[in-house]
């Protein structure tokens, strides 16, 4: 029962794991409304785009959303945070807290820089612009902790800033975003929720509808282009008209100001010209006044002299007095005139100062006018240059490009899908061998049981019971524990193994607890195989015994006669053996059925261990070989279709200034390789055309996988990777047909096949490319060898025009290491299960061996053998059989490992083919350990042998 339960549990449990993983993921994605199709446009998504998508009949709903990359700093390091707006698609699961209700509130994942609910932090754009140009604020307060169905793994995709990869994600209320158009649109389809999202039926439906949406995109791309260009042309014309009006206004204002200043200058010049004349007139007036005053003073002196003459008549005196008074009045008038002239002089001096000030003001006004003229002219020139730049940008504007993506474009989803397939591939092979070994042991056990009951069978037959009645007793006896063990083991296996393996994968994938529904197919098949083996063994053994007479059956089966062994003929070897070893060899060759059953059982268990360890070696070797020995570059930079030659040159200059060890420009394009034998079958390959094919050897190693011999590129041929050569059946010298969407297919000769483990590549010399395509090679990617993967350098590169994405190989390695941690656990489960099987097999076979040889063991004990000698007598045979079975299992494990690897591989991945020496040692050591442990466990049964009872005669 135990061996059946163990076999069925492993068979049904591991077999159901892949399906349970897919069911768990599918229910979770349906519940959280994970998008079926993701639409992105190079110029954003508009309301008209949304309406066009929604018009597709199979589309159930369309959810627009915003997203942008930002930088969060912590302890001096920067991390790329992907911001998403909340929509009804890809609904995040709230683990704690609440949903955001206003701007400045944010939902984060639980591992985001140790932040908790209530914490606040700032974000930066990662570029030379303020993030508040795209967001209402740069400071956010955590209001909830979430996990998102859109990000179920630690692989978050590529970013446009920082290191080039997204470290964390967060969700915001849509009011936070200031973008004029949507960043993306998520599409849900009608009637697909009832399908398993990992099934071919679902993928076929999504592919068909994605093709229809792409047709919609073809139309909307042109319409959107005209919308952008028409609006831009209108804006340009308005700008040109505004510029012309501004220029005319400027000219008119300048001319008017110049005329006013010139009039003022003329008036000032006239005033300055009149000033010396007026000064001369004043001076002349003062001189004449001085002459008049002198004359008057002289006349007054004459009057004074005349008055001194004695005897002047009174009339004369009166006349003289009248003259004096008149002269004095004249003096007063002269003084007044002089004062007036002096006042005029002072006024003229003040006017002169005012003229000087006015001249200075005019000079300042002239200078200001010149400055205004120059500034306005510069402003007009800049405005004209802006208009010309806008015109050039408009002329260079390309048609918007739509990207219609399915769920496989999501790194986490695609990785989960592939991992479930890997588990399924292992489950198709590994449990089968496990179960076959268990079934073989069950067959042996039932055969031994029937043989032990031969006396009872003879008695029943002598009493008149028919063969069917006798057989039915043992059939029921065999079927009862088999069915019970199958029922118990199947249920336990389908509940334990999927939950255990998925719990291990929870370290890599953020999913709800595993769903482990009962998979009746594996349950019934496993129990059915066990039932057939045990019942068939019971029927076969009974019918073989029933062929004898009752009298013969009621006597014990005589032991097999000893025979000379092959080793006895090797006298030089045989005569050197001790008596105990000679007996051991004779016993091993004497009981051939036990020999084969033990060897096969041990070989099966060892093969399982070798396969488990080898599986770990093969998968772990992929990344070590791919990015440790094959791909030597540290960073790859890809450029958009709109990138110019100078954009790529600038990035190269940056790498050179950063003292990179080297960089290489190349052309990289995804194409289809056509299967010549089946023209309807294509394989996706990446064409790589370097600037110099010889220089590419510094970044990618061209070597044969088996011999490690260098593969030298040819000027008139291409080098392809090993996996695509296997899929298309190509060898050196054959022709490969490569087809690009917008170009005619080309045919190239395969000059070499090189080692590679991820994706498919075709390496072509630049001269051959220009010959085949008849066009100049335009680079769109760079491989770089770095001294240090500096995130600041990556951020600067991503900020350059034309750069589409940047990837560090170390990030890819880290992601694969996380996957390997989970694969280690799966392998550990396989090893423990194989160990448990080995223990049960060895214990069962040891028990059979001891039971069958009870009289023999009792006899040697009677002859004086000690307990340790009796134990060695039995366990020496077990040790030799274990060693033979383990060595056979090592060879069987190599073949089984290769079969499992080839089965588990996908079209785009090739696993390693070698098993490390340590894995063989571990497998052999574990088998020996289980053997020793089993022998120690079974040694108690030897001590319980009752010699008298065992030696009693049956008669």
C-alpha cells in the first residue's frame, strides 16, 4: 500500500502541478481583470483611438491609463519607480490601507524601500526637467500597500531612466497626471474569461483580435498623423502671422520713436545755436547800460559842480535839481534793465544746463532705442528660428506607430507561463519513471506474496475450490490495498506537491494561495496503472502456481540448485576470494529474479537522482554560459526608428568619455526565418549586423558547443545559433531564408553554427548585408564593455535623443538567479521523493530477500554464525546489488536527463547538455546512504528470526 501510495502521489501530484499553477493564475487574472490586449502608441492614445478600439466587435471594454517613469532616492541610491493610474483593468489587490482619493496619495508594493502607510517621499523625473511638469506634485503620501496582477514577478520590464530597468511599481489616482493624452489602453475581450488564459484556444482568439486591432491601428496611425500635422501647420501659420504682425508693429514703433527723438535733437541743436547770440545781445545791452550809466554819472557830477557856483538863480537851481532827479530816475531804470539782463543771463545759464541734461536724456533714449531695436530683432530672429525648427520637426514627423501586445509581452506573465510549462515537461517524464519503479516493486511484492501462499493455494485446491475462486481471493487482496493506497496517495499528492512547489514559486511570483482541485485524470490513471500491475501480478502468479498438483503445492518450493558461475571459471580471480565472498557471488547469480528486480529498482532511483541533479546543472548552466562565456558585453543600448546617426554617435562619445573598455555599433532587427521544407512555418530570429564582424568577437564568442573550437565568420556567409539550426534542420553550407515584413526575403549561406542558449540569432557581415539588401547599413544598437555599470551613466544615456532602451546583463542574471532559487527547491522535492522511493524499494527488496531465505539464515545461525556475520551475509549481497544498480542508474540517468531536457526546452531556449561530475557523486552517495540506512533498518528483522521455528519441517 505504501509503495502504491508513494508512486500514485508523486505521479498525480507532480502531474497536476502545472495545471494547478495555471488554474491559480487564470482565476487570479480573471478576478483582477488583467488586460487581454495592451495597446501603446508612440504619440499617446486619444479618445478617438479608444473609440476605434471599442468599435471592434469582439472587444468588451477599453480602459485608458497613464504611466510614467520616475526616480525615488533612498540612502544615496536611485531606484526606478513605474507610476500607473488606477483603472478598472489590472486591478491592484489592496493588502492594507485604503485606495487613493486625491492628488498626492499613492499605493506602493510591500517591498518598496521599506515604506509604510503614512510615510511620505519625493520623486524626480530622472531627466533635466521638473517632474511637476507631468504630475501635480512631486511629494506623495503612502495610503495603501498592494500587489498587482500586472506585476506578478520581480522582473518589471525596461524603463526610460535610471539603470534602464524598472525596480518598483506604484499606482496613483488619475488626477495626478497632467498628460494631454493617455499613455496606454488596456483591452478586455468578450467570452475569453471562461477559457484558460494559458491555453492555445485563448491565445488563438487573442491573436486574431490583436490582428484586427492592428488593422484599426493602421487607419488611426494615418488619421492621428494628419491630426497632428494639420494642427501643427495651423499653429505654424498662426505663429508666422503673429511674428509678421509683431515685426510690423516693431518697425512702426521704432520709426515713430526715431522721428520724435530726431525732432527733439533738432530743437535742442537750434536752442544751443541761439544761446551764443542771446549771450552776445545781453553782453551788448549790459555794455550800453554801463555807457549810459557813465554818461548819467558824468552829468550828475556836472550838475553837482554847477550847483556849487555861487549866485545861481533859483530857477537854475530848480532846473538842475529837476535834471538830477531825472538822471537818478534814469539810473534806476538802468539798474532795472541791468537786473533784467542779469536775470536773462541767469535764465540762459539755467537753460544751458537744461539743454545739457536734455541732450544726455536724448543720448540715453537713443541708446535705449538701440537696445530695444537689437533685443526685439534678436527676439524676432529667435521666434523665426523656433518657427523654422518647428517646421523642420514637422517635416521630420513620422507616422505614429501602434504596438498591440498580448499578455506574453508582460515579463512576469510570460515567465510564469514558461515556468508552468517547465514543471509540466518535468511532470511528463519524471513521475512516469518514478511510478514505473514503484509499480515494478509492487509487482515483485505480489509475486512473492503468492509464492509464499502456495501451500494455502494447494490446500484450497485439494478441498475442491476452483481456480477462479482461488485467484479472486488474491485479486481482492491485491486490489484492496492498491485502491486504498492509490486513493490516499493520489489525494495527498494532488494537495501536497502542487501547494509545496507553488509555495516555493511564491518567492518569485506574487500570487494568491495555490488552488489544488482534484485532477481525476492523473488520479485514475495512476491508480489504474498500480491496480493493473498488482492485480496482473496476482493473477499471473496464481495461475502459474495452479498449474501444479495440490500435492506439489502443499510442499514448500524447493530452493534453486546452485550452478557454477562465470566467475568460477576465472580461477585466478576465484581462488583469491574468501568463502563468504564466494557464497555471496553464488547467491547473487542464483536468485536472478531478485538480482534483476533489485538492480532495476536501484537503477531507477539513481537515474531519478541523476536526472534531478542534472536538471539543476543544465538550467543553471544556461545563464553562466550565455552571459559568462558567450555574451561578453555588459550593456546593450537600442535606438528608436527616429534616431539619427548623430544620436548614436553621441552615445558612443559618452561611453568613450566614461572610459568604457569598448563599444560596438550594430544593426539589430527581428525577422522570420522560413522553414524551407514547410514554407508555412517560420521561426523568429534576430539579425545582427555589426560595424565590423571581426570586432564582434570581443562582445560575442563564436564557438562550437561540443568542441569549443572557434567558429570564424565568412565574408559571404552568415553564422547562426545552434537552436535555430536544429529547428530548421540547417548545417554549414545550407541556405537560410530570412524574411522581413516590408522587404523581400533574402537567402544567405550558413557558414557556421555557434553555441547559444537564449533566443535565435543570425550574424551577418556588413558587406554581405549591403549586397543582399542593396542599401546602406543604418545602426540602431550599441554593445558596450564597461568598467563599472554606473546607473548615472545609464540615466544620461537614456536621456539622449533617440535612445529607446538600455539593458544591463547583470540585471538579466539577477532575474535568472531568482528563478534558479525556486528551481533548486523543485529539484530538492524531486530528490527527496526519489530518496523516499529508494528507501521503500530497498526496504521492500530486503524484506523479500530475508523472508525468502528464512530457513537458510536460520541454518547458518545454527552453524554458529554471529549476528554481525549473518547481517553481513545478507547485506553484502545488497551492497553489491546496490552498487551495480547505482552504476547502471548513472548511465540510465544520463539518457533520462537528456530526454527531460529536450522535453522541457522551449523553442527559444536551449538548456545545457552536460551533467557535472559532482552530480554523479551526489547521486551515487545518496543511493549508498539510502542502502546503508535501509540495511540498518532491516537488520532488526534478522535478529528476530526464530531458528527452531524456521527449521521445522513442513511435514
